C-alpha cells in the first residue's frame, strides 16, 4: 500500500472492493478532495494523532466521500489485503477462544483484602 493507514473510502477499502465487487466501484470518480485544515488539535489528513475528533458529516470533510488515496487502489492490493485480514482474524479467533470469561449474571470476584 502507498498510504500509511486506513481511512474512509481510501486505498485499502477501495482495493478490497475492486477485488470483491469491482462492478460497484467507479474508479474514475475516485479522488480525494479533502480540504486543507490546520489545527493543533485535529489532523484531518491523519498524518499525526488527533487530540479531538469533531463530529461532522462526511460531506463536511470531502465532496467525494473519500479520504486517503482511493485512486491508488487496485484489485491485486485488495486480494493481498483480504488474505492478510483473513489470516489475522483467524489468529485472533484462535486466541479469543482461550480467553477466560466470567459467566453472565455473576458478580466479578473481589480481590483478596490486604
């Protein structure tokens, strides 16, 4: 991938869709039109962690609904990404089935008093 992380309708998500449902992707319309925004608290481009997250509609961010770089997407990247996701979800499920849980409706055990 060319972009460092996942955002909305980005290279990652668009690549997955190009692999899974290519007829639903209009790649000719895939472009980013995210406004320039300078704030010490919020980075709309996600180059650094934000200290706040403003509640806005997507159309306040971008005219196309895309963040990141959807134009860099390919079906091959989507295939490779899906392969990695399936493997990682499998690893997580293997671990998760070994987690110990407190049965529902029972209070958590209290730590021994000192």
